[in-house]
C-alpha cells in the first residue's frame, strides 16, 4: 500500500478456556506500572481506555518523560479503523432498501470493463474483488475520476476468486455510498452513524468540531499532513479506507451503539461481525475476514473480532478489543511502531489483555520487558 501499512484488528469475543476468566480481579497496578515504564523506556505514547462490565478501570494518557503531553480528549488518526464505519454506512443503505450486497458495480458505474462491472458490493467489503492495490486515487479529488483511475488498472484476479487486503475496495465503497445517498460520503457517515452514536469528537478533516484537538505525531510536525488546509478530503485516497480521526471514548461509544442496535438492524449488525472469507490459520484459530474486520473462530465459536489501523504518514494507530469476560480495550497511539515492528496500539492492547486476563504473577513477569 502506498500510504498505509494497515492491520485491521478489533477483539470482541474470547472464551474463558483461553485464559480469560469472567469475574477475575484485574491487576491494574501491574498494568499501570508496565504502561508508565513502556512510555519512558520504549517510547510508547498514547491513550489507553479499559472498561469491564460498564465500569471504567483505566482512562489515561501516557507520554515519555520530557515530551509534550497528551490528554484523553485528544483525537488520533484512526487509519483503517475507518473501514468499519464505511462498512456500517453500506449496511445502513441496505437497511434503507437503497442497495443490496449482491448488487454489481454495473448498478453504480456503467463505464467499466466487463470484468469490473461484475464485482459485487459484498466482494468489495470482503476484499475479494480482485482489484489491484495501485494507489491510483491519490491526488484525485473528483469521485468518478477516482473510480476510473482505480479501474484503469487491470484486475489482479477474477472477482470472488480469493482474498487480498487493500484500500481500493473501500475507496470504491465510499464512492458507492456517496452515489446512492446523494450526499458527500462524509455527510452521510456523520448523519447516519456519528451523530446517532453520539460521537462528538470523531470526524473528518475540515468538518471537525472546534473543540476537537488532534494529537500531534510524536517527533513529527504538529499538524499531520492529511489535514493541511483543512480540506475534506485531501483526495479520494483518503476516503472510505481511511480518513477519520477520533478519541478513545468515542470509539467505545461507537461500539456500544453498534452492539446496542442503535445504528443498524439486527440482521445488518450480525452481517458486520460474521466471518465471511477464510484468510489463514493462526494460533489454533481460523481467521476470517468479515466487513472491515477479522474474525477469529475456534470451531464454530467466535473468539474475537478485531479492528485496528496504522497510518504510516503520521505514525498513529488505533485498536479496539471487546472480550467475553466483559473487558473492553481501546488504545490510540501517536508513537509509530514498537521495537518488534508492530503498531504501538495493537502491541499495547495485547499486553493489556494478557495482564488483565491472566494471573497476577504472569502479568508482573511480563513487566520486565516492554
């Protein structure tokens, strides 16, 4: 990918047999010691929000000593976490009877090759469209021109043939949302998703509320490149697959709204979190891709649903995890990659899960190395 090295990861469900015990007392002091040490010795910088059973256990910003501090009200670039909002926007239009997942691109864009016209909305959602990851929409600010540029590249494989993750699928989905809704993509996302979910600190460049403060990138200019000039968007490469900024508390609100049935019908909500395409086998689990998410399955039981993203331009990452123990984790970071090459948000969320789900002894033992 030309701009984003993105991992879509968000954990929803993890069985107690995997070591996540319902009702276990979380070892918060050990976790906080690890987070403070990791900020000072390894460079982690970001916001951590942890909730269990509706009670906030931790809501704090961490920065290395001597660096400009963050607050829990800072908004971060969500990168590919934006994809879940685009998928929800598509499903909202399905609920409204304005499109179907089986609709082909011929319904929306008539001047495409025969192969491209056969691609369905569901194939775009599951990254099985066969579209090449070309970055062709970069620098293009007009919708139809962006779609033409993407499809000027030959398909990498026949539609429906196999899974391949790239941003172009969700850029095309944003174009479909805009075409069907009859309003700009950002306006539809705001009216159909952000406002009903009560997200007051999440939005797009040029459309953010005055009180939204975007976290500066650690070691980078204070104003992240995509927001220069305050325009929305800079180009179509920043639409659909990425483009949102938001706070940790808003991501938690978003998850509650989705799971509480305030945004989508029950059928569409289930579609959003149902494994569709087998991607790989990992750690004893089958990993499926759904609509803007990876689904981890143990047999016929869903173990987790994981969304996250990393924006390589500004070094910011996001991860949201919800576990069957009632533990909900949101991590937003502006500190790039850890020593192992993982986005900091995903790396920290994994350790939080380990510390709060395993025994105190094992959690404290892990404090010894960030």
